[in-house]
């Protein structure tokens, strides 16, 4: 067995392609009556930590100072490929076209954190974004011979996800499978179809056809729209007039799905509010990971008149709009530059083209939904970006040169320190909080309010800023301890103004205690945000009427 086959980077890529879709939500494998997707394993952050620790070990051992690759055009193809494969196994070699956009993108993250309106929130999500950068680099290290293996692992895992979802369809009520959101599940399954075509195998065609059939049960317009756009792009690249005739159904599907999405969905209203949010802080944005907190004042009131409207708008349902809202035009430019540098390097190998198609589907779906903010779609997208970037036309790899032992040791210390911080902030605390919140919900279902309250408090100790957990705790306390419930909601109002139904519930709790003057501002604000909130409007009307008519 060759060294290329046994490279740790190849094993890591294959492992992530399997583990991310199947085990990001480990409790989803439980029977449907007890299954929960509240506990999330941050596998992408774990991978980022492992990469940093591996780099630290290489730096200390002195094996990182390899020369930069040059890859002259007169060099035979096989020789270039061998040199590239060797360098791809080195932990500090990076394709030259990606160095500048990766650096600028990382700087845009730091700028967004530095000027964030809620720095504590931005720091909490920073480990995941840094892990995405590590996954991008890891993808560039995958040896070319491993591309078919990666595609088969992806396709096989997608088949398991599809079969599991179909089996549980009756009990779950939707196509959730191991991912927990039918739209994200649809995006993942749709991104597997180009790989089935690229493998050019009758078994892969069979599995791809099965995934297309499964997509019908996901009821996701965005996934079909992404597939149609990919098909249209393939027809354009082909360049044949007859292919243009074949593209007509794809164009018709795009138009129909686009009109349906615009006229019937809440997303266009969310996008309109996000544009107002961007206009308020266009340069550096409101801060990384702060969309949930900063969006409510910009949400148009007519949002609540659309189907599927919810009290919480946690994401923009458009990755580029959310990036701009949080990181400003600086972050948008850096993101587009990085994505463009990776995706424009379309490989000649069929599997590399299939992976580029998978990335395109995830990107297009991310412009219509939240897939690029949740596993597995988010992590797989960044991993595939790296693979596509490194397996297009012959690419030069640049390697880090550190001549002195002190420099290598200092950088190793930095890597270990960052990895330790990522473990605490991005793995330990989130998993602890998810675990205790899950126990709180189990206790509530068992009518054990005391245990539920205690578990919810433990979750907030692990991660103090969890709006949904604090809102849940306030609901548990509403009957047993109204004063404590008010304190929790007031704290939530400070951390996340106008979150969910905080205003209405505060007004209701104040009324129960006879504190009418304190209740009225909250109820009035609830009606301003949602003019269709009949409960809040009714309470306001009652308070405005003379006492004898109440």
C-alpha cells in the first residue's frame, strides 16, 4: 500500500464525509418517540483542533520546513502530480492561489469580532469559522487517487441517510433522518447526485436515482432549484445547441420555483429586513454571529402575515446576505474572493467535476436557506471547496519556511493555545449546555418541574448566552416563581432585544402581578413588531378601556 493511500489527510477527509452526516446529531438515532436533535456534536471544530495539534507536533519535530513547490510547465505530468501529492501531505503546504483569499477571509473574521456590537457572541462562534478554514485546507491535502473513494463514501453515506429518513418518515412526520431539518437534508441529498453521475458506474447511477426519488419526500423547493441551476450550468459549459434545447426544462423549473418562492414564502420578507440591517452598518457589519440579536428591529411587520412565519428569525436564509449583515462588505468581498478562487478551478477529472457540482448545489441552496450555517452541509461545503481548489489544473503549493527552532516552537505554542481555547469554547461548553438542556426537556415531559429548572440552569451555566434556553427556563418558572421568570426575561431582553415573544410574556407576567404601568410598554412593543398579534392587542385594548368596562 502506497504512502499516498495511507496519508492521514486522506483518512481524515473520508472519516469526516461519513461522520458529519451520520453523527452530528447523535441522539437522532434513538427511537422516534425519544429522538432528539438538541444535542449537536461539533465534529468540524474537533477536526479543526486535531489539525492544529497535528501542525504543532510537526513544528516541534522540525518536519515542517519543506521547500515551496514550483511545478514548471515543462515538467512531465506524472512528475508534477507526484510532487503535488507529496506536498499535499505536508501540514503547512497551501495552494498558492488560495493563500491571499484565505488570509483576507481570516482577517475579515477578526475585524468583525473586533467591531461587533455583541463581542461575547462573536467570540462564541469564532471556533466554528476557524474550523471551516481548517477544513478548507484539509481538502487541499487530499491525494488525487483518493477522489473516487471520497465520492463513494459520500454517496454511500447519503444512501444511509436517505433510507433511514424514509424508514422514520411516518414517525417523524417529515424527512429528517439524522440531520434534523428537511431542507438541510434535501440539500445534502441533492449535493450527492452530481457525485453519482461523476462516478460513471451503474451502481452509482442507481443510488443517484434513489436519492432523487427520496428528494420528493423532502418537499424542499430550494434543493430542486439548486439541481436545476446545476443542470443549466452543465448545459452552458457543454456549449452545444442541442444541449440548449435540453436546458429548456431546467429553465422552466427555475422560473417556476423562483416565482413560487418569492410569492409564497417568508424568505423574501426576511431578505428585505436583512438589507435594512446591512444599510445600518455596511462596512464591518453588526458582528460575527449576531444576526439573531440584531435583526428584530429591522424585521418588516408584514413578515408575520406570510405562511411559516415564526417568532424567532435566527438566520437570513441567504448566506451572502447574512455574511454581509454580520461582517459587512469587507466580509462579503473576502468570502466571494475565497469561494471564487476555489470554485473556478474546475478539475478535468470527472469526480473533481462532480465535487464542484456538489459545492455549487450547497452554495445555491445556501442562498435560499440556512444549510451553510448548520452541519453537515456547512462543514462539507468548506471541505469540498478545498478539494476542488487543489484538483483543478496543476497548482503550485507554497510551504511554510521556519528556519529557527525558536520560531517553530513559538508557532507550535500558539497552535496548542488556540486548540485549547477552541476545545473549551467550541466543544466542551456547547456540548455540556446541549446535554443539560436535553435533560431539562426530558424532565419537563416527565412533569418534574424542579429537575427541569435545575437542568436548564446548568445549561445556562455552561453557556450563559443561549436565548432559547433562557426563554425555556422563564416558561418553566412562570407558575412556580413569577419574579424569577420576570428576571430571566429581563435578562434575555438585555442580551437579545425583542427575542421571540419576550415582550408579550413580560407584559403578561407584569399584569399578573398587578404592575400595569410596567406591562404596557412591553405589550405596545409586541404589537408594533407584530400588528397581527391578537393576544397582545386585546390586552392593550382592555388596559385602555375604563375600569368599569374591563
